[in-house]
C-alpha cells in the first residue's frame, strides 16, 4: 500500500506514492536497496526519530513529523554517510532531494496522510 501526503498548510502534494515502513525489518532496510527515488515517491518510517544514510546511493530530503502529522523539522539534500535526528518527531518521511523546496514545506505545516 502507498500513501498520498498532502501539505494542507501549503496546498501542495509532498508525495503520491509514499510507501510505509512500519515493521522492524522494513525500517532497517529502508531505502538501502534503491538506487533513487522518482518525484512523488518516498518512504514513511514509523515510528522513527533518527535516520542514517550510510550505504545510500543518493541524497534525500527528510520531513520529521509528530503524532498529529505536523512538521517538526525538515532536512534538505542530506548526502550519503550522514546522520539526522529530531527527538520531538514520531516519524520521518524520506523524499527525493528537492521536494522540500518544491513544495515549500516547513516546520509547523500540517500534513494529511491518506491511503492511495
């Protein structure tokens, strides 16, 4: 199942083919087997407060959200071999680099996550 993530505050679509990583094995594997993400694709890791990009093959944009799906932090264009965290987040959405700027997403924005 994939999800559509709508930024209600900005009236933009962050992703329309976002997979969910909710099990331990899905969270551990994440995007490591992927060589890239197309526009609209992403991975929603739940629960999660921190990620690493060790062994990744491409940069990502990260959107940290709380339980009410409000953006707590954004990280643009995080390169492979980095670590990022937001202790007030409940989950993270990993997106193609450039998505945050393209959608204008920023902390405080309200997201709506719905099954596709």
